[in-house]
C-alpha cells in the first residue's frame, strides 16, 4: 500500500465507524502511543524490564498504532503524506546532503 492508499483506507474506515476524533484527542492519543513505543524500547533495550504481571506487547504493534494516528491526523488536516514525505526526502537529499555521513556538520 502507498501512503495515499493507507490514508484512503483509514478515511473509509473512520467514516464507517463514527468519524474522526477532535484534533486535541488525536494529538493526545498520539502522545500516549509514542509513550508506549518508548516503554517497549525501554523493556527491550533498557534497564527497566517488564514485570511478570505486565502484558506482552511488541514494538511493531505500537509503531502500527503510531502510524495509524499520524495517518488519521494527516487526513483530518487535509495533508497528503506521500507529498509530505517526498518533500522531506528532497530536503534530506539536498539541504542535508553529507550531513549524516561524515560530510560537513
């Protein structure tokens, strides 16, 4: 699926399931989900391991939740993420060329 196809599929699902949440609710939910990604990273790679009583989760599942919310937010704001990502890649390849690979920093 392209980003545009993902955005379209989500928009259809949202329309069939009650509509988009408010902007603030989506932003808050995104913050919660990013926190869950951080928690999984900490459990997997950091010093804080899971308690036996904690549910098993995965970084992939949490990143999927983050992506879902970013796509929802883009749809709600009328942003074509395909175009936005292409602009970001152009910026990285032109403005930041060599910045991360030992070039001028």
